[in-house]
C-alpha cells in the first residue's frame, strides 16, 4: 500500500495547500462530504460523525495515480484511514477507472455496484475497466454487493436507499414522495442512452433531516421511471448533478420536481457543464445555489454559476475541491477550497 506524501495529506490538488484549519470545523455530529476534483469524473466521499465512510466512484485510471491521491488527501482531511464502502455507479473509466490505484493506497471494505457490465465491446475502454475491477475482486480481499432498486444500506448514522440500478428503478413511494409530477408534461428532446450510463446505481442518502440525491450518470428516460407520473422520492436538500451536467440527464421532470436547495456539479472545464443543463438547474424552483467544480468553457459567462461558487475557474487547473459539512438537523455549509468562500444554508 502506497503512503501519500505529507504534501498530499494537506492538499487535494497540486500546488494548493488547504489545511483542515482553513475549513469550518466539523461539529462532532456533522456529516462531511468531499467533492474531489477528478477532472470531469466523479469521486465523492461521505464521512459520518462516527467515521463510517462511503466513496461514490473513484475517478479516472492512469495520470500517475492523480485521482487516487486526491481521494486519499480527502480521507486525511476527514480523519479516516479506511473506506467502508466504495459505490461504483457504473463502469465507465471516469467513474470506476481508479479502483486498482485506490485499493493500493487505502483499505476498502465493500464494493457496491449495479451488477454486470453491459458495455461489452471487446477491447473497448469499458471492458478494460471492468476487467481491472474483476481482478481486484478476485484477490478475495473485498466483499461485493450488487445492489437492487429499493435496497437500503445503513452506513453509520447515514442511510443510502437505492433509487436506480441495472436499468431498473424503485416502484414504491419513499417518505415525502407520492405526489403527481406536473413537470412530466414538459416536452424535451434529449437523446436516449443505452450504455452503462442508463444502468447507473443511484442513491438517495438520508442523514437526519437532510436528503441528498446522487444518481451517477443516470439518463433522462430512466429518471422518468421514478419521477413520472408520480414523484416517488419527494424533495431533496442537496443534488449531486447527474452525468457531470451532460445533456442526456437532468430532465425537468427530475430537477424541477425534487426542488433541490443546492446543486453541486462535478464537471470538468470541457467535460459536462452543457448549457441546457446549466440553465435547467439554475432556473429550478427553490434552488438557492449551483456550485461547480470547474468553470464550463461551453457555458461561458452567461450560463455558468457565479464565480464565487466555482472551485476551479478558468486558467491552470489547481485540483480545488468542494466540501459540505452538514448537521442532522438539516442545516449545512458548503466550502470552496479554491477561493475559501463558504455559504451556510439553514434547515428547511
């Protein structure tokens, strides 16, 4: 197991020394959520007050272990030395590519996934990632659970309910859900996706009164399975924007109906952050703030969120991250490590 350098334990991006003391100190009862910059992939680390942990996706392969090192730096800031659960939303390289490098650096307990890979083109990039994941599992060191829609995973004081998995979705109403969804009537012209994206393992996370939705790269036609004609999940406080802000996801039927107060987009400068999605999220009822890991070159000044809510603005990339510290009473603070700006949201 490789031990990260001292510099990496103090930073999540090359050249950015962000010490824990610069963050709002987490109360003993706070949930910590680190949105690690993996350059347009996903790696989101949840750490409960009792130090139970869930990592959603592992970023890209290669790059001399850049993404795994950034994840390890986040674990240091969060005060953990193992990851209890690694949830792989799907097997594309920007989400599951970092698995071998991650397990080389930190102990992992259990992998959660959606089941078998469906992108089976021989020699294709997804097959390479799938094969690498299978080699990790074949060591016998890790437990694997292929989750089904409706499964519930208690993780310390946090609960993750599976909303979508392997092309299926929950078929019953969760607490707060069950209302007819008026936004299903909005006509949209989005492309269908039959790749691994549409089989994403998506979860609704409950921590006290706080509700957080992360659907991986789930596409719009799959969103409709649990949003139309009835919204089965209700409203959420924090939305992890699906698919890095790519157009085939984030339908009005989802975004407008769940009324997120805050949305965080794990886009890259030239990956994701499509204009239609930026506009849909920013114009959503009840939204207070959209935060972005990167300035979207496509979005430009007109469509990106305000500069103080962008971790990595235009120019040389610094690997800046976003962190959320949340109380079980429902209030939370979002911190931008790039400009040291933070904003607190009272309980709803």
